[in-house]
C-alpha cells in the first residue's frame, strides 16, 4: 500500500497547531508527504501576518500507526514590511 492512500491532517488540525497571535493569511501549498526508512512526515506551510511582518512556517506531523501526530512548527522565513 502506498503512503498516498493514507489520510492527511485536515486544515482544522493544522490550524489548531499554529500560534495565531497574528492574523492568518492562509495556506501556502497543499502540503507534502515525505517518507524515508525511519519515518513518514506530512508538512503544511502557512503564512501569518504579525504586526509589520509576514511569517512563513511549516507545520510538521509524523505518522504513528494510522494516526498523524503533531511534531513541531518550523519558521522558514520572516518578511518585514516597514
């Protein structure tokens, strides 16, 4: 069975793990599944507006059995708008 036959975390799941101190601008992509010999990851990228900055973050999930478990949030870029 290929990994693409597994369900992925929903947009609601992803948003529940985003620190929304700012205004959510939206999702950057459709998400991607990455797989190696040790683990399977699902990564979804979001853009958040904070004051005069836009923050691009990856929300990372790990596959454990049939469930996706939130692992971490990675900040990819901070774009300042003076």
